[in-house]
C-alpha cells in the first residue's frame, strides 16, 4: 500500500501524520514537547518550491510506503493522483492500494497562523511557537486520523484507491 497524507502546505499536519503513522511519535505518553515536534522530519521545513512533490517519509511496520504532499489550493490533487494511479494500473498492471488522506481538517488556528508567519513571512520567532502550540493541540486528533486512515485501508477490499476527506476530524 501507498499512503499519501496531504494538505495545503504539506509540512505541518502532514508531517505529524507521517510521523504518527511511522510510530515516530507516541500520543499515549501525553502532550508532545517542543523538541519532539521540531524533530519530526520535514516539520516546518518545506517551502513553496516543494508544492506538488511527493515527499517520502519511510515504510511502516507492514512495509507500506508513507508520503506527504503539499497541494496548496489545488483541490484537484487527489483526483489527479487517482487518474495517474489508474493509468499505472491499466498500462503497467500496477496493483498497490493507494490511500489519499486529507489532514487539513486537523489544523488548528494556531498552526494556520504559525505556518503563515514562519513559512510565508519568514518570521520564525512568532511562527514557530504558534506551530508548536498548534501541533500540541492537534496531535491526538492527527493520531486518530492516522488510525482511521489505516483502518479504512485495511477494510477496503474492492477498491484500489481510497480517498479520505476526513471532514469528521474537524478541530
């Protein structure tokens, strides 16, 4: 299986989701520390030039690949990936299951403004503390979204492509 977590900037909630998926973060132990958050691969590291690129984070315990994607305002990213998958499936007999999971609903206001200040305006002294606060606020919800994504992938037997909008995970 191939898991792709996507949102607007692809560097905050998606990186947290990938880290939860790969068990780099453990939500059961309580509130994430600043150090844990800043150590998450790609967290607050990507820029506008990374939009549209699939970022590989690793393989999970079952050998499934985990990626993230910054899609900006391009809401058609998921349908485009679906069409590309179908092309691979039809032309090359590609059979891996593709799971597209939108992490946008888990983004709290603090993370939105933190990303704007840090990535958009390059004012880290304001943005990074807001990002940390937002990551701490949303960590449990992101973890639940990842669990939901993995469960949906396991349960889907008929479909090779699963698109999750995750609107029920609204913060």
